[in-house]
C-alpha cells in the first residue's frame, strides 16, 4: 500500500497535525509507504524532506492563514501531480484547503476521511465550505473518528454511520523529566499540584478552573501552562479573586518543561467547556505518566470517553467550579483512592491509547478498504 496523509499545516502545533505526523512515522516504521502533504507559511519549513526510506514530508507554501486554514494553491497543484501515486488518501478534517486540493486533483482511488471534529466556531466559513464538506463525506470510503461518542453525536455524520469506524489517538508514553519534576516538587513543597496545559482560549474553560481554587484550601496549587489571547483576562481574574498564591499562569512551556510538570503534578485537569475539544490528547499524556485526570462531560465530545469516570479519573459537569474542586479533593485527600486512580490511569493508557495500537488499527482500516 502507498498512503498519503493530507491536510493541515506544519510544523506541528495542534492535535490534528500531530496525529497526521505520527501516522506517517508509525506506518512507515511498520513497512507501509506513507507520505504527508501539508502547508506552511514559514519559509524555512517549506519543501520536501525524507523522514525515512518509506516516508516523505511535502510541505507546500501558503501565502496566508485565514480562520485557521492555510491558503495554499501550491498544495492543489502538488496534489494533482501526485494523485496517481497513492492507493489511499487519508484526508484530515476540518481543513477546507485539503478538501479543495483533493476535489480538484481528480484522484480516483480510495479515500479515508479522518473526522477530528465538526466546524463549530467558524460559522461563516462553514456556510461557504458546506457543499465541499458534503462532497467529502459522500466521497469517503471510510470515515474515521477519534471516539465513538463524537462519531455518533456529529450531525453531519448521522446518515453515514455505516461508513464510520473508531480509531482512538495513540501516543508514545511521556518521557518524564524526573530531575526537573523533583525541582518543581521542592518549589511547591507541601502542595497538592493540579496541572493543566493548553491554549488560553475560551473553550478551554480556564476561568472555571481558576475559580475552583476558591473552594480549595491552601494546601493546593493550580498550575496552568500555555499562552493565548485570554492571558490578560485570566491574570486579572486571579488578582481580583486574591488567588495569586493558589493559581499560577506558567506561559508557554517547552517540551522538556512539560514533561517535568507532568512528572511533578498530582493530577491533571482538562476544564474544557465546548465540543471544540473533541478528544484531549493531553489527557492520555497524563495517563501515560500515571496521573489521574479530572475532565468535563461535554455533550457530543469524546473527552469524557477518553477519561473513564471513576476509572482513570473523574468527569464533572462543564462550567462548574465547585464540582472541579470536589473532584480534586475526592482524588487527592485519600492515599488509597489516589493510588487506585493512578494505577487505573496508567492501565487505560496502555490498554487503549498507545501509538502502536493506533497504527495497528489504522492498517486494519486500510486493508478493509
């Protein structure tokens, strides 16, 4: 088989791009030829590069990024040139540019459509894109979702359930920086550390996570890693509530810093409030480090499916600060309870969310095409 991963942009900055890249490297490592076609605005990223003898990354020039979509005519022309080279095109949604490139290419082979999420925020874009999206759904031979919950809940997929198949995201286990973790534990000595990581944007629900600190005693500290447009607002909220000693905004963290914080924390919290958060890869990163997770039961999202309630952690109602605090106390104030959740979190990762399991299931899907 020769496979092409099509969609999104490079370098890796989000979950969709990470899944594409991991599929390319994982499939090629298992003997399947798999290339990746994407776009970038950064001049230094543009061009072709061999990842290994069975994988090539083709990064085309984009002259703009509009509403999280790369505008790249070069991607269309390249797709037309290489359309006969592949048995299966694995296109990743949502990405109007990738869909347009596939539509204009004249490609006649099998199509696997990876439905990472519905388009929820860009309402105007969706109106323009909807005819093309409908074509893509009809054109696809298989529609892949990251969780059974999202596949069933998406209104766009309700009439094509016979084509859907679940492929949970899988990752390599987190390489914990134990030396860095020990330094952080010393910095926050005597504290129960709650860690969260992500862009500071509305759907992440950080204002509710910050507010949960009002329901916790001084033995707790909440550390939030990541940058974004809400940084100023969240900082003002912390100061106005007098929570400077209990909540810290860490800013953007390098990968090495992230592994230290995952190692140092007692549990991980995903406080997201909208189905824009379709899966939550950071949850399985936490599980791979043996950390319990507190997440939210977002209607139509796979987040609470990833985090098994009363197994790998606890799921609570979105936008409920008090419920978050109650879950933190439930997990962290009994050593036996904590140990049970920690062990189950690790077990759930190894049972369901390794990169190897994702690649093996993906090959099975391809063979069925």
